[in-house]
C-alpha cells in the first residue's frame, strides 16, 4: 500500500505488516529515497491517530526482523536520537502533521512493552487493509458507513465463525430497524418505510482483526445526511453509552422493548464468544462516532438489560359507576363497561373531597403500565385524577 506523508518522509510504500488491529498498527515502510522506517501506532482520539516513524539503517532493520532488538528499544535507541511523530486526522479536511520528537521526551505510556519483539508469521493478514477511513468513504459515496471490527479471544485473527458473523450482522440490522420504529410494543412487523430507509448493505471486509463495512442503502439528501443517518447516530449513542453505567441506563430508557431485546442478543453473543467489538460510524455530512466494547463492559450491560423494565403512563377517560371509596387508605373502585373493575389510588387533589357511592361518574384515570422486558410480565396501576 502506497501513500504520501509531508516532509521529511514523503511518498512511502508499506513493505511488511507485523500487527493488525483495525488496520496495520505495527509495520515497516520505505520512502521513495530508500529510507526504511519501523512504524508503531501510539495513541488514538476521536479526531486523530498518533504514530512513531523510526528511521532505521539496513543493519538495524534486519536486527529488528530477527528479534535481536525490541520495538521498544527501536524507539529508545533510535540511531538518530529522535523519532518522527505523525498525526493522521480521522476527518478529511485536516492535514497530516509530522514533527521530530527527541527520544528523551517520550514517556512510558507512549512506548511498547519491554518484550515487544517481532514474531514473523504470527499475524500475517488474510484480509486487505481498509483503503479508506470511515469518514472518507461516507463523504465520497454519499452514504452512511458503519464499520464493525471483531476481535475474538484477543487473537487478532483475520477469520471469524460464520455463525458469529451472521448473528452480529442480523442483530445490527434489526437494531437499526427497531430504533427507527421506536414503540413500546414488541409485536407486529416492522413497517416497509422503516425498512426502506434504514436498510444496510455489506460492501467489503478488512483486517481489523476481522472487519466488515456496511453502508446505508439510501443516499445523501439535500441537507447532507441520508434517511438512515439519524437512526445510525442513535445506534452509536447506544454503543458509546454501554461502558458508562449511568448513561447506559438513561439511553435504554428511551428504547423500545424490541430494541432492548435485540441489543441484549448481540451483547450475549459477543459475551459467549469472548469477542470485543469496535464500531465506527460516519455520515456524508462528516459526522463521526466510534465505540469500543470490551468483555467487562459487555457483561455489565447484559446484567443491566436483564433487569430492565419499561414504563408507559397515560391518562384515560372512562364512564361508569363509582362503587367503592376508602378515604383512610385513599383507595377507589370503579365499575365500567363489560363489568370491568378499575381500582387504585385516589389522587392527592381529590383526597379532601366528599364521596357518595354508588354514583354514575365520568372519570379521568392515570394508567401506569410497567413491562418487564424479557418476561413481558405487565403490572398496571391506576390513579384517580378527576371526577364529574
């Protein structure tokens, strides 16, 4: 893979990749002048990645390849006493930055482990690297791009069980549908318009350890986003909140039972397969979000979802006969059509009122329904709001 960096590096070609995780992270490259570099990915943020490009002589290069010198010492014992720090932006509008760093200024958090010796052949890729970033692909195609990377058992394998991949893709697509048609009910088909505007298409695989790129079927509209952009942004907010307990509880309160069950199925599969997942989304309007879920955050989220209940509160107007009132316990009993009884609590605004029973009334009652997400057991309570 060839690309060009600013001076003093210039045009380079990757000649050997040693480590893949969401693309090449440790590799060797050569400039157009013949200068070789050992490259280490150091850090990431929502806006850019940081790399150390260490220029090496032919002798030093062979020593590193043969496991004589660690990647840590390659940096600390740089032959020129410096490394080139390269910052690559995740958007498409910002420029790549290159600057010299004195070895003495490098801190422990920026260094590989002491035993970071190359083991050739251990991580050879079977999938191609991602040719375009998530943002760049979204802007160029005019479609939303959702990149999903799976890391199974921390093996950084470029292979994945078909069953795991299939379930991840199915639950991701269904999750998008259920977020788009957000209703309390867990029954009934997803409407055609929701499917048409939120359908995702697989457009390629990449090494990440195992990465798959999905794109929205709908294209960019007049205001820059697609019809699916809003749904996918909410989907990413769910992924991002999963590792933050309080925020996660707030986000799932706004989801339907269907969406919660579908997300549970996805997390449960990842947990059973000991799989980390990284998700990146970008819209044609250059919006970008990313989330990484490890084993700990997945397990905690599963426990929260299992206990989740949904609450719906609404006021209903009924006609019937008030057949019972207990002013000491503030309870009422109302007989309505079909000999159905509604009983519950008298609202605070009515507790000083004098009641005569039985009497025909027109009443406003607050109906509160709590549904346990997984058992679907319902508990309904009533509060008497007003009487005529």
